[in-house]
């Protein structure tokens, strides 16, 4: 059995566990002889950036849609002009998708080599 100087103890997050619960982390003992390298994540994942970008884009698209619909409604000469209504319906999904892509590109994970 390896001794304390022959192993490294690594804390691993348990998927699905609440971060503040007692079972959120488990400890794994790895023999140093078998470790070829150790890296630590020091950043956010791409998906953690995509969700806020999507939600922000959805709100911006909805606000734009409201402005377009208000403009179409307030001007009688726009009656029968369906381009404003189409723009208002298309804007939220397009802007939210763009926000998700931007958030995905911004959120990146940084790995730092420990050993």
C-alpha cells in the first residue's frame, strides 16, 4: 500500500450534488507513480457563458420587438405593412441565438498545469 508521500489526494466535485452539501466533494487518492500530469480548471466552461448570453439576447430581442410593434401600431400609414410584424416575431429567437453564440465564445475554460 502506498504511503502518504507516494500519493496525491484530489478533491473531485460530485456531479449533481449541491455545492453547499456535505457530499458535494469526494476525495480520490492517486499514486504519484501513475500520474502523468495534473491540471486544474481555472475558468468557466463554454456552456456557462452560453446560457446568460441566450437569456440576455432574448430580452434584447423582445425589447426590440416591442419597439417595432409600437411603431407599426402608432402610425396608421403602416397598416398593411407586414414587414414590421415579421421583424418583431423573428427578432427574439435570432437575437437570443446570437447572444448564446457570443456567450459560448466568451466563456472558455482555462487549464493550468500543476504537475
